C-alpha cells in the first residue's frame, strides 16, 4: 500500500538513499558506547575548564540529535539518551571534511555515535569534543516542533515513543515506575514473604466484583476469564503452607475508563498467615512509608495541588461512623432492608435491582456522601457483608473485617481478615450466584475447588491488594493513569 509522504519525509528518504550511495548503512551497526550523558556530568563534576583539559577524559556517547547549529567550521548538536541531553561540538578540522559533510546532512531525530573528550566551552557549557562522528540511524519522520511537542494528549498516549523523546516528564515517570516496583518487592522480601506467580487465565470468575474479559481455549474447548484478581490462587498457597506470599501482576476488568481506571492494570496482592485486618493496616502503612523513603527519600508529596503525607499512622474510621458524620444517618441501628431502602429514597441514593439490601445501601451511602471528603490516607473499615464475599464477619455479623485505603477521594488498597470458614464461604458464593441471577454481572461464581481448599484448613490470614498504577500516580504527581502506563488502551483514531 502506498504511503502518503510529507515534503520533509521525502527529503529525508532522499538523504537515506544518498547514504546508501556513499556506502553508509542508513540504519547502522552496533556502537560501543561507554558512557551516558549522566556519566559525563559525573566525570566533570567539580572540575573547571583547565582541569578538564588536563585530564583529557575520553568517552563514547550515543543518542538522538535534538538540536543542531553550525558556526563556520564548528557544528553543535545536543544528543538525547536515556538520562538526558549532552552537547557535542564537531570541529571540521578534527573530524575531516567528509565526516563534517555527513554531519551537515544529518537531521533532527537522527541517531549518532560520538567518540571524543570532555571539555568546557568558553561559555561554560559542558560538552564532548568529537574526534569521530558515526551515523547510526536515519530518522525518516520529523519530530514534533520543539517547543510544543505532541500537543494532542490522545496522540501522546498513542505514540508514546514520540512522547518519550519529546517529554522529559514522561521519560522520568517511565524510569521511576520500575524503581517503585522494586521497592515494593524489597519491602515484602524483607518481611519474609515469597514472591509467586499465578495464572492469568482462570476458569472461574472470582476474587473481586468486576466485569471480566472472556476468551476461549481451543484445545480444551473451554472459556476462560482474564483474571480480575489474584486473590483465590494466592490463598490456596497459604493453605498449602507457604504462610506469606505476594504477587505483582496484571489484572483485567472489562469496565469504564477514566483518570484512575484502565482495563489492564497492575496490583500487588499479599497474604500473611496468622494475621488479620489490623495486621494488614500496619503492613500497608509500613509499605507506603518504606517505598516512599526508598525511592524519594520523603513521605510528603504534592498530588493534584494538595499535600499528601504517607507517614504512618494513617487515619482509621468505620464506614458506618463515616456515614453518620456525613449524613446523620445511623446504620448501627437494626434496620430491615425496607427501612434501609426508605432511607436511600429519602437521601436520593439510587439503588439498582441487585442492591436492594441493607448492606448494599450502606455501601452506596458511603460512596455517595463520604468518599469525596477524604484527603489524607484513611483506612475505612467495616464493609457490609453483601459487598465483601471473601472477608471474615465482624462481631456485628452485618459487617466484615475489611478495609479500603482512600487517599484524596480515591481507593488505593483493599484488605481483609480472610474468610476461612468453608461453610460460610460456600454460602457467600451461593449468595453471589443469586445476585448474578438478578443481573449483577460483576458477582463472583461458585468456586468449588476453593471451598474444598478451605476445607483442608486455611489459618487465620490477613490479605491486601494495592493498586500499583495509582500509587505511581500519587508518588510522581501524575493526574491520569495514562501517564504511568506506558501503553494505555485507546479508541481507534477517527
């Protein structure tokens, strides 16, 4: 299929062909790079022009040409590598006329290799004086205009590779994210937990309430779900005696997309035998404190123009108390489903067909009246039984030993004292199936094997799931999940 080329692209293609005619591969060979731009800065740190000249430090650097200018027999370029930009000075008398002509014909976006020595220009600019100049890759498309970059935010996400070239912040987030994940691993490893991997394809929907993606395995002639949670396989491992496990992995939920939701996202889930909800609160506080200090050396962050402190301890409030403070409605009182429905109607709370029970209405009150008021890290605990099919019951059996961590109106973590009573668990699954019959396509299915696993004996256990993408957003000050996911899902171009 013919490609419509701009005038600039046609000029670049002509230059590519000219390189071929000169016996130069437009798309290059391996280059022995010895230093990045950050290494050059370290080598020159604290040294003046004369000291650098005396040391005569040789380096080989490589990167993409971002700026280019000439002054007679001198050429100046900035090349971009992973760590930043480095100025290169190309002297015709040093590299020779033929190589200088090669430099002159280069374009912004081309990738080159430079051998040379570190020096300081008269204006105090740290530079590398080229002794050799090697063409590595011809860029056939021009980069966006320097001062505006990719101004269409949708295009930034679609063409992340261009965004990373033009946007220092995007590159910084891309490099900080794996450091955050390593810090999470360090914390759990140091706590004695074992990192494991569990299946992405699952035959039964469970572990959370969410709408799944469904796929088909041809050989087995079975439908599978892309996992919506890692919870149930991980708890099987606690039954098996591993006692403390965690997994950092991708989950998939066939739901809406907004600034905090992407259909494919990353979580860390951890389960600790002989712990409970309170133990998970302590673990969560210490995890965030540890990650923040390891990666950023602080627990104070600015997010959405608000100052957030991740220093433990966090606020702790029962869901019913939060609702009472916000609305005056007291769900500690013994209320029938009909009385709860009447309160919902009185307060203009919309209730779906499958939510016409006390527990669902309590949860709806919290979502409608309380979430928006939370700024600093807060553990909201005591979720109703109907919305917590995998959590242990509280003393008041209408509620469970479950908490969610909220920061600035957004949920970051979900944790339980895990339900380990197999008889109760079977009844919860049966109730979930009844909800599915009422139209709740996010309800869990009956997982008979998991119930059987519980019958072998799950010790009292605490479990937690934490959204990694949202944590990266908070720590890097990114206001959209698309800023911290390198390749977010997008609609097709119109």
